[in-house]
C-alpha cells in the first residue's frame, strides 16, 4: 500500500525532501506525510469508528457490554472503595455516564496521538492501536461470563482501527509533501476537501453504527418483551389499612417500582432470558440443586412487605424503599440442598459477577428471606434484578439483596470475601435502627403555631416501638405511629409541635422493639451504616 511505504519511511535529518515552511518540524520527511492537524483528526475519527463497530457488533451479538463498557466496568472494579465513595459523593447518579464518557474521551485522545505518530510511521501508529485493543481485550476477559463471542467486538474494532487510518491518510488526503503544499505552506484545497470528505464519511458511518447498534440492541429488547409477556402467579399487594398516613410531603408507604432507589455496580443492566436462566446451589451441601425459572414458579410462593435499605444511606437519606415482594423462601431451597455442618454463610453471585455474603442462619430462620420474582405485583424491573433477586428482611442490601442472581454457594465466612467486604465494608451488616423527618422539609417555611411533623422510622426484622421528636433541643416528645403488617417494614410517624415565629431545629429518634434507642452519635456510613439523629431546620412565619 502506497501510504505505508511513504508514511512509515523513517525520517532522516537533513533529508532532501522539501520542508513545509508552515511546519515547525525541522526534520525532513517523505513525500506524503499528512499535516499534523489532519493526522490527529484522522486518528480521532479512526478511534470513534473502531469503538462504533465494536459496540455495534456487541449489540448485534446481544452482549451486555461493549468493549468501552467493559473497560469502564473494569475501572469501577479496580477502584478502591474509598475513592469510589468520594467519586459518588461528588457526582451522584451521574457516576456511570461520566465514567463511560471518560473512557470515550481517553480513547479518542489516544486515537489522536496514534494518528500523529502514524503520520510518519504508520506501523508504529498501528502498533499503538493493537496495544489499545489488547487493553480492551484484557478488560473484556476480566468480565465474568464472557463466551468466545465476547471477543468478537474487540477484533472487529481493532480491524476497523487498522484499516481506517491508512484509508483516511491515503492518497488524496491532506499532505504536507511537495504535492500538498505551495510555497506559503497552504494545503491544496482539492486534497483538503477530499480528506475532509473521508473524515466526514467515516465519522458519519461511526455515528450511524453507534446509534443503530443501540436501537437494534437485540438481546435487551427481547428480554423486555419476555418480561412484558410474563404472567406470574402473584398478587399486587394491598397497602394495609392505616399504614399510609397520607401526609403531603411524606414518602408513600409503598414505593412504586419507578420511584424505588437503585444501587448497583452494573454499568449496563444485565438482560437475562428466563428460558436460559438457571440458579445453582452448591458448595458445602449434601445435594447440589439447579433450578430453572419454571422450577421456581412451581414451588410455593410467599409474598411479603419488606423494606430494603442501602448501607450507604446517610442519616436523612433516601436510599431506602418499601415494596411488596413475591418469591420462594430461600430456607426451603436450602433445606433441599442440605447444608453441611460447619457452613455458616451463603455467597451469592449475580450474572455480572457481583458477589455478596449472607449468614446462613439468617437465610434459614423463620423470616421471609426470598428469591423474589416480582416487585409490587410485576415481574422485577430489569434494574431491580430481573428475573430473580434476593430480598432479606433486616440486612443492608450489600449483604443480602443480590440482583440478577445466578449462583448460591454454601460456604464459610473464613473462606470467602464478597465484593464490598473486599473494599472495607463489614462482612455482617444488620440494618441499624433509624428515623427520618420528611415534613417539614429542611429549609421550608411553615406557618407559626401548630406545625405538622411527619416521617418514617425503620428497624427491619426488629420493629419500631416508638418515635420521638425534639424541637430546638427541648424535651423529647412522642409522636403517633402508623400501623404496619410486620416488623420487616418501615413505619410512618406523625405529630405536632408548637413553633413560634422564627427559625427552628427538629430532631427525630426511634426506639426499636429490642428496647434500644437510636444513638445520637454521628457516624459515617462506612463500614456498616450511619448513625445519628436526623435533624432539620425550618422557619415558622406569622400567618399571611
Ligand atoms: N448484582 C448486584 N446486586 C446488588 C448490587 C449490585 O451492585 N449488584 N447492589 C446491592 C446493594 S448495595 C443494594 S443497597 C441493593 C439495592 O437494590 P435496588 O437497586 O433494587 O434498590 O441491591 C444489592 N444488590
Ligand atoms: Mo447498598
């Protein structure tokens, strides 16, 4: 190929080729080296094209992750827990899109560099691409559950990279050589146009592929369709009379699937087909068990109200929700597998390789620890673990609530370390008794006099005995509790305080049914959940 020989010819100091005066590079070079800006642009567009063909291949194959996604997820996993927390505190729910955007920008940047290098030495530039593709390959290989087809997107992307650059920089592209420059260092406008045409062509092609790949994302659509067709033998759950106080501004007692908080490490939500879904129960058991989705539905289904809560919920935070869950009791399945003496934990693994460990005793006592298939009467939304997840009353989500569950290993605490445990969080984490003020909102203005205050309190699987509020550091005053169907859900509370005009602070604390009152000592969420009294400020104003 013509361009290979010319662009990769080593430049020699003092070579007799004419030097473009507009170019500060004192070194002479071959007759067809492209200008710098053109080379960088060509590299950048090449990078985009390779990522686009790789992503399109991944979606045609129905893979969960494109190579870019795999790299981003690899970054998440390699990030120490502390750094991840700071990052999430800074950018909140934007963490995932920002991370993917970051990877895109880095690859585009490296592409521009590869383009600049290839300007003189195409082979070296192409080697850079190969190295980059190698990194992508590594990222893909470290993702759990990659089949051989998982490598195809990388190969397609790498091939795109290797072919696109020579195409863009090929004959007719902008060159700084004799045919491409006039004495003022101006490029030949015809060649410039030809080059720009190619860049536009490849850029547009990449754009179409990237968009087309999204739309055609076969696997995900099929799973959404399956989910929509599923007719599960479950009920929707009726909010028990007296559980929801219906105070304006107070969180509804039942949180809808749309409003339910979402926490997970998956950059792209796994899309699992129910037909091929299997759950393996193995490890320290007498009898290994493998279940299909149908096997699960053929068992006795249990339904219960359970409040799920994240350990990362700060005091006063909203990483908590209550829903009606339908599923099979984990205890029943474990009874079939028959754990061996010495086993004390069940390590769960999700389809995307996330792990969590739950004490065996919690899964075999009389509580409703469920392999849930439905949430508020509907099949689990993809984001919340379709088709099967764990829900365990009384434990934080990171030690109990595995979504997209595919594997249960009965084992011993001294043999395993789960995803967040490895990152400094406690291996055992029962939910701490907590309470929150929803009404008034912090910073709100209310009319002076009798002020309605309301909120929620929770101590899953222990139960709430009483809730008290305190205005401006005065005495603790009890408030009314709503009714709840069990000790496994949060409890709404409501009361009134007398507030004169001016600024006020309101604090809340709960006492659980074990008799323990929430401590006022403020502790951060790491390693096993925050403590402290939620305290808000509001202003009472004379009636208008
Ligand atoms: N597969 C998988 N399951 C997971 C997680 C995860 O990262 N991956 N996060 C857990 C955490 S930390 C919490 S708090 C709950 C949140 O469940 P939700 O997103 O349905 O509210 O899911 C748990 N299950
Ligand atoms: Mo969590």
